[in-house]
């Protein structure tokens, strides 16, 4: 029974670690994308 609880504890640690890393990465990426980029003007003559 004790080994099962240790296994369950390790599984929960892994899940929490992966989910927190995912949330952290998502927030870092969203913060970088908040600045809007200008579109490049197309050159050449327009007729």
C-alpha cells in the first residue's frame, strides 16, 4: 500500500510540474505577441 501511495504521489508531481510549465510557457508566448506588427507595404506601381 505504501508503494502505491509513493507511485501516486510521483504521478501527481509530474502532472503538476508539466501543467505549470505549460501555463508558464503559454503566458510568456502571449506576452511577446501583444505588440502588433506593421504590414509591409508592397512596392511597385498600382494600376
